[in-house]
C-alpha cells in the first residue's frame, strides 16, 4: 500500500503506477505486502518532488539486499525526511547500495533506520561512507537492537565526523553482544559541533567494558 496525505492511497496491486498518478506526491507511506520481497523504486514513477518517505519492510525475510531501493533513492533529490523499517528482516546482509543512494540526497534533514533483529548484518562500511556525505542532516535515529553478529561499527562512528549540521542523535545498541569497542563513536561524536540532543543505549552489550571515549567526547562538546 502507498499512502499520501495529499493524494490518498494507491495499492501496489493497482498497476500501473504511472507518473501522472504520483508526480504530485510530497509525502508517502509504503507498507510492503507479505508476499513481496522488496520494493522497486524506478525514477520513471515521477517521485522527484517527494520530500518525506516512510517504508515498512518489517519481517520481509526474503529481503537480502537493498539494490533497487538504493538506486531509486538517488533520484529523490528533494527528499528531506526518510524512515525505513527493516525489523526482523533476518536475511538482510548488504547495506552498501543504501549507502550509495543516501549520499546523493543533499537536501536531507531527518533519517530514521530500524534494523532491530537483523542478525545477519556484518559489514556496514559502505553504508557508513554514504552517511558521512549527508552534511545537511539534522536528526539521525538508528535502531540496531539485537544485531548480534555485527562486530564492526567503526565506519558508522567515523561517518559521524562529517555531520556538521546534526542536532539530534539517537542510537540503540541493545543486545549487540559482540560489540566491544566504541572508540570510533567517541571520535565521531566529538566533531558534532551542532549537537543538542544525544541518546545512546548499550543495554545488555555484555562484551562492552569501556565507554570512556564517549565521555571524553562529550567533554569536548561543552
């Protein structure tokens, strides 16, 4: 289902989704049906004026990569707010194309990504590289709860350094049992000169013994 506050709802089954039907959309909420594994976002759908997009992929267990989504995001040059939910997408392994798509969104202001219980994610390096290109980003929310196999988050921490406009940062690392080093996050946070609100959760991160780098980073922001 595709819903717009300005234009009502269009169902994915209502083919074809033509440019004439979508070109005036500014805000979209999309829920992927149970029998769909992904979302094709062709630039030919006429979404170039889209400013706010919410997509729910929750429990799409057949979803393994985000290639088509990443390609589609590149075309949404007016995008300001993006919220993507991948909770319980248990076979999702590759975020590289999402990172490539995000870095083209120069007008971006708010980003919320929910990867809770995506327990096959292991490499987020290319996603982190894309994140650092979002110089205009003001709000970032990452839900990484129970992504227990992801052992290296350093690329995400390094990506923070470039987010000079970021005002609000919230990250949930709960139950990331293999997380043991957050020094790169400390290095990134200390560069967030516009930061006003910070919320970091490390509940039940049983291998994490030292967060002193984060404390030092906060001291430099005062």
